[in-house]
C-alpha cells in the first residue's frame, strides 16, 4: 500500500515514543541513543521509540518514561494490546547506539 499524500511527519526527540498508522512518517536522528521500530505488515500500524538508557535506577515513578528501553517496551506493549494484536505479528528493527566518543576509554 502506498502512503497517503496527507501523511504527517512526526520527529522523535530523545525519550519520545509514537505509535500510529500508515498515514504517519516517523523520523529521528540518532547518535549514541537507540531507536526501536515495530511495524505490523497486515494492519499497517506501528511505532518507534527513541531511548537513551536501558532502565531507570529508581523506577518508582507512576508514569512510563520513553527515555528508558524497559519503559519504552512497556509503552509498545500497551499499544499492541490496544490494537488487539500480538508482538509476534510485528517486524521489529533496532537502530543506533553509535560510539560518539571513540577516543574516551571506558572504566
């Protein structure tokens, strides 16, 4: 299926999450951050997250925060359930995690 000429562009900043349909084009720019995309090839729905860190040290907050991979995956799970689909039905891709400072040695 061809994307609509009326498609809207959504640009994700670090920590952002978006889930929509084929009438949305999701864009981001990555360095050391990571982006996960999920796309349902039959239903033509899916989303993207742009996260910075694997998990929050103190996860006692009441709301999910897309800056953390663990919570971004919970956000995906919520959207997948709301769409009455199953995670195995999605094509999943992972992007990013570039080494921004190759000259700095890790401890």
